[in-house]
C-alpha cells in the first residue's frame, strides 16, 4: 500500500526542527531512519499530517567519548555506525554485542540509534539495553532540555516519557565500573527477526569475588523492558556459582508475566526467559572475572 | 505538497517534481522507468527493493523520494546491461543457478555488491548473514550462497 498525503519539512538545524514541533504538536511526526515509521505509513497504520525529517540535521549525528569513560551518542547516528564503532566496542561492549541482532544490515544502514529508543517497541533490543546500562536519554524542545533515566523513559507499548513537542537529541551511556561483565542473548526464529525473547545482563564483582551489583533486563517479555529485581537480589553478596545463577533464574520467574502471541506461547516465553537468564548471567560473570 | 528534487541514478542526474509521499521505489520504477528494482512487501521484510544510497544498501520502499534529493543512487540497471557484459556478480548468479524466477535477484545483487567489496573473501556463515534480509521463494538459497562464493573468486581475479 501507499502512504496517505502529508506535508514534508526538512529542517537543517535543531532549532528549526524544534520550532516545527512546537508549532504543530501532535499533528507532526519526526522522521528519523523511517524503518518503523514508513512501514506503518505504507499500511496506513500511521497517517501523520506533517513529517519533520531530521536527517538533514547533521549535529544530531556522532559518537563521542566522555571524560568520565562514558559515551554520548547523537540520536541520528545510524545503527550500523554504532555496530562498527571501535569506541562503542571498547566502552560499551554490551551495545556492540547487541547491535547485529537488530533487523538486517540494510535496515541498520538507515535505522537510527535514537529512533529505536523513541519508538519503544517492546520487542526491540535497544530499550532493554538502555535500562541495563542505566543510559540517560536527553530530550529537547523549545521549552528547554531535560534528562530522563532509561527506567522512566519507557512507559509501555510504544509509549515514552517524551511530550509531542520534544525530541530525543542524544543518549548518555555511563562508564562501566571495574570488574564488570556484560552479556546479551536472544532467541529469534531467523537471524534479524524480532526476538521471541531476549535478555541483557550487567554484573559487577566485588574484590572478594562476590556480586556487588547485578542487572537483568528482558525484551519481548512485557509491554516495555522488564527488569528482574528478584534475580538481582538473589545474587547480591554471593559468589556466583552455577547453582547461585540457577537459583537467580528461578527467582526471576516471579517478576515476569509474559503474554502469548502468534510468535510464541506465554509458557514458551517463560521457558526462554529462564534459559536466557542462566546464559547471560553466566557469561557476564565469566567476563567480569577476566 | 510537491517538491522539486534532483538526484543521480546510475551516474545520470534526474530532476523531477514529486509528491512528498512518493516512495523511492515507486519513483525509480514509475518516474524513471527503472523497473529492475522490484517491490514485494513495502514494509522492509523481503529485500527485493534494495538499492544503494550513497554506496550503502537500503530499502527503497522505506525511503521517500524527496529524501534522496541531492544523493546518489545505484540500481541493478547500474550493473552489466547485456549477456555479453555482465558484472562478475551477475555472471556468477547465472553460472551457479542463483535464480529461478528472478524476482528477488536485483535485491540480492544490490545487497551483495558492497558486501563483496568490503569483504572480498567471506565465509559461508558471513554470506548467509549478509543475505538474511533478502527473501527468495524459489532457490532454497543454497545456489545463491554458491553464486556468492563464485563471485568472490571472480571479483578477486584481475579484470581483463
Ligand atoms: C524488516 C524489519 C525488521 C526489523 N527488526 C528489528 C529488530 O529485530 N529489532 C529492532 O529493535 N528493530 C527492528 N526493526 C526496526 C528498526 O530498528 C527501526 O530502525 C527502529 O525501530 C526505528 O528507528 P528509525 O530511526 O528507523 O525511526 P523512525 O521509523 O523514523 O521513527 C520511529 C518512531 O520514533 C519517532 N522518533 C524517531 N526519532 C525520534 C527522536 N529523535 N525524538 C523523538 N521521536 C523520534 C518517530 O516519530 C516515529 O514515531 C525492524 C525494521 C524492519 C523494517
Ligand atoms: S519491497 Fe521493500 S523490502 Fe519488500
Ligand atoms: S528466484 Fe524466485 S524469488 Fe528468488
């Protein structure tokens, strides 16, 4: 099918783009990589009256090393650029490990880092990783700028904390503490498909080898990223043996209430969640020890 | 709302006035008559519409023609034109039976051209991942993988 008619604006500066959003409010939609918005428009699931194409705003592109060992990534940085960045591989290995799981190379060539976060698809990898790494999402409008924690940003199915006149402009990724290991895994029917379930784990060890901090976050398990606090508390202060990890995966079960759909039943998702907990926690621990 | 756009396709500049909602795939097919770019699904899944935008493979069904203003496009028509002058990649598809009905072929070729340029000696696993975003309902993929291996060989040889 073909998209319905719309008015097209292609501002070249952030100020112009924000002024357009302020003027048109929820009549307007931002066009980033278009890899989720254009399919929705082709099927007329979305019929925005106005598109604000931010591809020409070049200041929104870039991966920057921050002084504290963290990273700052502009919203319009293509997913493929993040995937191939040495800086990302060195400072946020979890992100580098995750990127190839997003769609196909042709989609990642166009799809943007920030667009995936703003779209807030519960089956998307990046929202879960944003929560696992404690990213900060920076939004701007003509009213000013504000920083939103990833945990507060994702509010449900395709819903975020952004107001209609706000744009996600960049994302801050904190440095990983010493003795920290990370891991990502997902199960999809075909490489590049949306996953039936996926998990990201971040584990920090204390000097005595016990677990000092732990995060386990799922995609495709709920209507937003789902963090298992029970798995984390089961592991805190203990030596992460195989049995301890298995116990944490059992404890995790009380935190999830997956739905069934055409891709996987609720019971199968529950099973996957347990397997993914064990796999990601075990490899995060192994990497933290190295 | 209409917009005047100028873009380069296979080395030739074209200027047209288009509606903002015109997809790049439809622009190439209906405005320029370049029907080698195929349209299967119009939601990014099949890969038949893959073209090169400034040298990188993208879905032309998930890009508006206005967005290509000032950019450089290459379509399958930019490869070899006739059976005597096929690009080594096309020649390899022919020799290895990498196509049956041919509907998916332009998308595979435009995906694989930059892939082989960046990765001249790919492993079978790398080849299978590279084509994971392109669907073929005829071949079962095995002969396509064979074609890519042959093409890697041909493209590695010095050209006459
Ligand atoms: C075949 C196919 C398979 C895919 N598989 C996966 C997959 O496995 N995993 C996955 O995560 N994704 C997948 N995707 C989606 C892809 O990753 C998209 O690129 C991504 O979800 C959206 O990013 P975009 O830049 O294309 O945004 P767009 O499509 O341009 O925009 C998406 C939404 O976000 C809004 N938006 C965009 N940028 C901003 C901003 N800066 N501020 C505020 N709002 C903004 C837009 O207004 C729109 O509502 C797939 C897509 C396709 C077509
Ligand atoms: S027509 Fe574009 S991906 Fe199928
Ligand atoms: S040859 Fe028929 S779809 Fe691939």
